[in-house]
C-alpha cells in the first residue's frame, strides 16, 4: 500500500472528500473527520447491535498493519513512526445511540476512529451540512450498507436530524439497489470466510 502520513497525521495525497479503499470491507471514509469504516454484512435488523464485531476488528487490524499500525490494546492501533493512532470506540451500553459512539473516546486531531458504516453515517449527519451529509451517506451505502432502521431510531429533535429524516426513503432505495447489484451482492459476512 502506497499511503503515508504527513506531519499532521493526514494521508499524503488524500483530499478531504476522497475515499480510499482498504480491501472490500474497509475504507478511509472521511479524510476530514479522520474516519475509517469497516462493514460486516449486507442486511440489518432494527434490533441488531451496532458495534464492531470480532471479525471486523480483525480485518481492520490486518488492513492497517500494511500502513505501519500495530495493535497496542484491544481498541487502539498505533503507527509509531508517524505517531498516529486509530481508535475503535467501545460500545458502552445496550441501546446506546450510534450518534454517541465517539463521545467517550477522545482523540487528537491527527488520530482516527474506526467505525461501523452506521456510526460513520451518524458522524456525517452531525458534522456536515444537510446536502453534503446526504451526498456522503449515499456514497457510503453504495459500498458499505448502513442500518437505516437503527439510525432512524436514534434521530433526535436537532435540525440536522429532522432534515435527514426526509431523505431516508431516497437513501433506502439507493442502498437496496446497491446490495442487490455487483459488487456488493457477492460479499459475504466477514466472519463467514
């Protein structure tokens, strides 16, 4: 892999809007927010717990090893040469909002979070203007499906969340088409290899 970090911990040659794939199941989803995302499956149920599964963690560790990261704890990977860390925020409680996943895991501006696609979509909704958030989520669901049911269950009364509610039908149709088309329809869950 030819990716490297600059002095501020950003990937060299990666623009803020660029998505960098790290295999079929992982990608640098947002260079501005420093978000990696790993997905596991194509179908979700409203009652699914939105957390990093052991196969997702294993995959992330494996993919980031090529970038010089070494796992220093169950939830932290570190690139010693560039002093960049990747955090897998801990799931704190049954019923916890995917919007709050990074709340209890502070990081430096040079560090990254490794999230599920649903958690990543929540970060987009809270960090970007409505049109940009929708655009980024649409791009995300074309390569990594999100649990729209879980996301909808945790929308708050904030303006950004109310605005997002109107786009759910559109995102659902984009995702439905993506998971029934190549290359997604051929993907199997990470733990089933």
